[in-house]
C-alpha cells in the first residue's frame, strides 16, 4: 500500500509503506492562523481541562533511546495557507498517537487545520465540553452519559475507532496489581487472583463507564462480583502515585501510564483483557453536531487522523521502518521518555472499518441491567461513517 502526502501546490509525495500488519491496510467558530509550515501548534486547555504543553517533534530518528528497525524518516507535508483551529479533547494516552503523528508530520496543516490538544480528567468532562461547543472533536469512552446524550438529541456523532481490540494491535490497556500484593500468588490462576483481590481497592476512571464494565467482566473470570472489591475512581494520570502510596491495590490503566507504572516496579500486570471483552470500539472519535456539519473541515480532520493511525500501526506493529521517529513524536507530545513509549503496548486502533458498536451495545445492556438507564437508545443512529469512508477511499485502505 502507498500512503500519499498531498502537498499544497498539488505535488504528490508518495510514501511507500509496506503495511504487513494492515492487510487492508474549527471547527465550530474556530480561529484562523496563517501557516507556512507544518510545525505543530502549542497545546492549550479548554474549560475544566489540564493543558499538556508540547513543542514540535524532530523528524529525525537519531537520538532515540529505544531503537528498533531501520532509521527511515517520514516526510513532512506542506501547510495549506490559513489554518482553522480545531479543539480536540481527550484524557491523553497512546491512543492519541495518530493525532500526534498527523500533527507532527503536517497532515492536519495540509488539510488547513491547526489542532489544539485539550486534556481532561474524564470522558464526562469531554462530553460536556462538546455539547456546549467548547470542543469540536473528542475521544469519549462509552458511558451512560454518552448514551443518554444520544437520546437527548445532542447531535454527537461517532466517526472512527480510537480504542478497540479490532485493530492490528492489542487494547493498549492493562489490569495492574500491586507488586506487594502479588508476592507468592500464582497470577495465572483465576481462583488465586480472586482470593488476592477480594476486599481490595481497585481504581477505574469512572462509575457507569466502560472501565467499570471492563472491571466487572474481568472480576467474573476470577469468581468475584464488583461488590467483593472497593472501587476507587481516579484519572489514569493519578494512578502511579496511588500505587506508590498504597492508596490503591490494583487498577485498569491505559498506555503509556501502564508502562510507566510497570517500569517503576510498584505493580505487575495480571491481565491484558484478552478474551475478556466483546469486540467493538470502547472509545470512538466523536464529532460535535456543529463540527460534523462543516463537511470539508470534518473530512480533512478524518483524513489526517486515519493517515496517522495507519502510520502508527505500521511503525509500532508492522515492518517498523519508522519506529524510532514515531516513538519520538509520541514521547514528545505526551512528555514521556522515548523508552517508556517504545516499551508500551501499541493501542488497538482500526482505521480500516466503520465504528463497531458491539461493545457499546453490551455496555448499554449492562447499564439497563443495573437500572442506570431505563430504556435502550439507538446507538447506530449516532454512527456517521461518511467522513472515514471518504478518507479510506483517498488513502486506499479498508478494501
């Protein structure tokens, strides 16, 4: 497969990617900036968010402290004049890798877009910011609030996969347990894990969210119910300190926070959720109602995002020709050592297919069973694959 960088002057720069692991492979009221290069913009914060500052990553793979494969260098695209600011919100993590790559390589600028990265503590905050118009695009984990937003007619659209087990990689998330707690325990034995975890404090990022269903499904394999443990709500970024102080005994942790905790030696991984979760997207990329109505801008954002996803999947799990450069980009944007990023499990992101709502339907059943939701909503009505379909056709993937 050949991925193409489309220069502003109409010149096409072809980048050959042997995608072995990929068989098919402002917004709303935004401001305008004049862009003459593809230098990433400074990340800023929106209401109730924490900003994560970054500078432009280098495009050279030299100096990486975790090398793998050849030191090929990806070209940088040319910006297309005036840039429209698109506000993007997430909780961070490796699953933002495609956006980091697209920003660093000028793929957003090529589409006339400047992305502002806004960090939030929870998907609930992201959803609220999207509904009120503070954000154009967001990565929101499936939750009761997100499904109720569909019923309320808020107009959010699920447009692409940002985390699932459907891509060429794994989930990019793990269940970690305090190293002290696992001493002398056979963590491959479900019964032993059940005895170890009973009554213990386990961290998730929110109640009535996808991580709670992940925990419930995992505990079932250990012969436990949620009521057999103490659930603690913490953002991913706070879990390392909580392990250090003993405030939590275990937790569901997203990359690269997972790898940072493992590297510190305070916890070990007990499960990767293989075979535990149903298929489908846990965290879709969502467009606000207004941003989805701006067709050219919304399609340009999607083209850059999916292009970044293909590059990341290939670099981290395929032939790894651009491994070092991609690792450095993600490390720079996430403010982490390159070695931590390189050792992290690549997240499962599927750029080749429409959003799979299998997991969302399972989550909805879970919420209804618990009485959190009273009736089902039509999740499929919130899926809009038109933007990704147009991007897949231009990138020649998903065939």
